[in-house]
């Protein structure tokens, strides 16, 4: 590992193409982080460099259910920067449909996408941080893991498993200087959610918004702001928490 | 109420003399907030004004168990700025000793200090925010409300009541544009905690630190950073949450 003394922190953002990944990467760059990012959106690297960040790009790592994805991200951070101060992962494979019509294959799809994916990420990142004696991990899961979810019972159950996995791993390394937390979202305003919920047109959107106690969808920008204290080094005393970010739905 | 269009947000910080109050006030001032502060520490007003904030001071409001304290803070915000964008309250009355040796008076001390205090604050602030259709409330409680706490069973129980009060009030106004959340701390490094736990000398401090899974006390500065997204207007989709900030103790 590189022994160079660094003034900027080093953050992994597993998926910089979609969801809140680009927003988190931008805020981290603004707050003096260099970045290792997976599959960045067009133009994002130049934007982050314009904010003063050094950026290492890793391609084809979006699917964290493949253990190699996380290993590649970690290796890139070691090779380029010699350490990892924080690491943010985006996980989850939606599986819809009633339990009474489900199959074991449906369940396996949910557990691989929702539990194995964060497991792989934690398994790759946490040992490095334990060795450093320092690090912050944030895993995005789903608020569906915190309450029974009509129409997505297998997904809800797998998410609950992931949320508890985060808490267990956090407890296991709590004395090692490593924080591990989860934020579980629902009802976020981004293309994949809108498409999956047939909410791309005004009528469909109104139907979905009516399910949110706050009466609206959440924005990626406000999610990024909420997430930053978990990964930007300013606040190091919270670990093993699962926090819903879902407009009052949980 | 003043109808002037304001570019800076307005925040109440109920106690700006101790605990995390001064730190939260500083960060809010840096992030374009004017402030209504209770009983400020020496020099704090000048410091906040130096950061660009207009500051209204309200004296003798530290005890939120007195309903007038919150009413005075709210009235000052209305008079000076015409609105309240966010409001942060610090509550709690420690009561120690075993249940089997306790009295009903002990319980009442705990419920007044831990439940009535946040009730009074919420009762004064929330109606104004509901009328505005907008606002953020953060109540500091204790992580002791989230698990049985040896040596402080009545305090732990009253704190649990407060944490659930916050969640209930948040649910009641969830459609009104008002967010209400609680952060529950334990093992924070500040004079009153150190004194109450006989941790002012190295030996006593080591004994207390050994109770914290992270092996250290939390700092007020990192607590302030963690708290800001709940009150600075950047993140508006989280409500009804209780979040422990306690070094892995909960």
C-alpha cells in the first residue's frame, strides 16, 4: 500500500451512473474527497475533476451480486490512492408479486440481489478498513425492509435481512474504528423507480404520491445531503444503524 | 407575521450555552441561517454575527419543562423574522438509581424533564410550522430511550416515551410539510456528562469509555455535523425517525 500522506480523503462510490450515486460523488468531491467510482454517468468524471477530485474509474461493477465487482473497486482504491476512507454501495433487486404466487426462484433472486450484494461489498471493503483502523461504510437498502410491503413480500424480507446484516457487521467491528450504516429509501424520484411503478405519466405519479405520507417523492439531491455525514468524515460516532428515508412511510 | 421575502432561513436553537447547541448554531450560521437562540454562551452572538447571521437572543429559556420557555422562543422568531424554518431542542433530566429504591417523585422528575419538556417545545413550534406548511424540528433525546439502561431505569423509560412522542407527532403532521425527528445521544464528551459520570479524571474517563463499544466518547462537533441535514433545509424527506448517536451502544 502507498504510504504517501494524503490531505484529501478517499471514497468509493460503487455506482456513479444512476440513483443517488452521482449526487453523492459530487458532494464528496466538494468536501475534499478523491473518488473511486463505478461506471460513471457521461461527463461526471470531468465534473468531479473540476471540483478538485482525483478520480479512478472502474467499469462494469454495477452488479454487486458478483463478488468481483466489489473486489475491483477495492483494488482500484488501493492501487491509485493506497487507502479507503469511506465506501458507499447501492444494492437491491426488486421482486414483485404475492407470496402465494411466488416461487423459490423468486426468493433466490431477491436474496442474491438484496443480501448477497451488500454482503459482497462489506466482505471486500470492511477488512481493508479494519486493517487501517479507520473507515466508514454506507449501504443503501430499502425502507421496505422495515415493514411488510404489499406486493413485494420477498423483496421486503430480503431487505430486512440486509438491514440486519449491516447491523451485525457493524457490531462485529465496532471497536476497530469502522462505522457501518444503512439508509433505506422508498418513493425516490428517479427514472427506474418511476418506470417500475408506472409513474412516468402524471396520473401514475399521482397514484404513487398518494401512497407517501408526505404526499410527494423524495429527490436524489436531498438524499445525498442526508447521506453525507455518514461518509464524509465529519461524524464518526454513529454505527450499526438503519435509517428509513421514505417520506414518513416507515 | 412579517411578510418580507427572506433569502436566509430562520432557525431556533433552544439552548446555545451548552451541549451541542453552540456547535449547531455555528454550522447553521455558516449555512445561511438567521438564528433565535436561548441563553447563548459568552461570545457566541458575536461569532454568529461574524458568520453573517442575524441573531435574536432569548434569556432564561433553558428549562423547556416550563412551557413559557418554548413560547418565548417562538414569539421571538415571529417578532424578529416572521417565520421558523427549523427548530432544535435539547431536553432531558437525568434520574439515576435502581427501580427497587425509587419513588413516585423520582418518576415524576423523569417524566417532567424528559417527556413534558419536548412536549412543550413541539406544542409551541409545530402549530407555527403547520400554518406555514413548512418546517423542520429536531429534538435531542437520549439513546437510553432505546434500550434498558442499568442504573437509570426511570430515565430510560421516560426517554422512550419522548422518542415515541416525536414519532407520533411527526405522523400526525406528515402531510403538512413539517418534519420532526429525534436524535438520542449517549457518551458525549461534554462537561455535564463527564461530571455526572465521575469521568473528569483519566481513571473515571477510562471506566466510562470501556462501556462504549467504539471505546471513546463522542464529540459535540461530530454530533453537530450529523444533525445538520435534519434542520438545514437540504434534506426534507425524513420524518418520524429516532436515531441513536452513541458509539454503537444501541
